[in-house]
């Protein structure tokens, strides 16, 4: 499998976590988003959206991190990344989509670049990202307020944790508050798990030197 990735991409990190949980081997094709690596004709032929990740798997190219992860989960069912219970599965998906559709895209690189083009300075852009992330995390925290840990939806890692943890890295980048005890506890539990810890952005071969 070849994962088209960028070290600091939170959407690519989601897929790295899922691959690690499933114990699947992969190689990286890194694209530097800062210099337009996602917009080369060669990469656009794989993903016309000009976004990472994309996964080359079993002779096909898959895009959209959540679609990729659900493919991996259906193709290699152990360990399951979604609960067996129908209602619970819908809740895990709802939480994951709250991050992947309602937080992440609004603070994504291309949106921040559009804001800069329209005249916002760096401080205003960072404030935008912080506001989006803080209000989104407040909602996420409320969505799991009645749940026991250690993970978002109980004892097992699910798609919800896979989307949440990379989003927290973005939160820190923009200086957003993460003062929700449940979310902090989930992050600690996740980062004690090798599938999360060993796939962190700073450990990727294309990462900037510390
Ligand atoms: N919904 C997409 C989001 C992918 C995405 O936004 N990737 C970012 C990096 S985290 C990207 O490639 N950004 C490039 C850009 O904005 O130009 C997914 O989940 O795969």
C-alpha cells in the first residue's frame, strides 16, 4: 500500500493510525503542502481534490480519510473501528464527522490561504482557526459527556478517537484551548497506544527537523 501523505496533515494521520491498528504495512509518498505538492498534475491524476491523504491499495486509489478508514475496516475487520451496535455506530460516525466535516475543513490550509488572499493578517487567520477549533471541540466534548473512557466511546478505540487525536495537534498549532478533562484524558490514553504514538507527525520521514 502506498499512502500519499504529508507529515503535518491531520487527515493523513487518521489513516496512519488506522493502518497501524490493523497492523498493515505501507510506504509513504510525501507531498509538501507548503510548496504545492498536492497540486502537481501527477498527484491530481490520483486525487483531483488536491488533498492528502490518498491510499493506493489493491490496484485502486482511495481518497477521503474516513472513506479510506471504513474501507480498511471492512476489508480487514480486526480490530473493529466501529461498534457492532447500529445506534452506537451512528454516534461514533456523528462524532467523527463533527471533526472531519465541521472543524477540520474550516481551518484547513486552503481556507486559511483564501482568508490571507482576502486581506486578513496572520493574527486574524490564527484567531479564525482557534475559534473554529474551540467551538468544535466544545461540541465534541458535549457529545461524549455521558460516556466512560478511556476512549471516546468506551474501552475500544474507534473512528472517533482516530479523528479526534490528530485534530488536537491542529488545536495546539493554532494555540486553541483544549481544557476539557474528558478530551485530555482520551488524548493521554490514545498517545499511550502505539498506533497513535508511533504515527505522530513529528516521527514522519518528511517532518521538518525539530
Ligand atoms: N476531507 C478530507 C480532507 C483532506 C485535507 O483537507 N487534507 C489537507 C491536509 S490535512 C490538505 O491536503 N490540504 C491541502 C490544501 O488545503 O491545499 C479527508 O478527510 O481526507
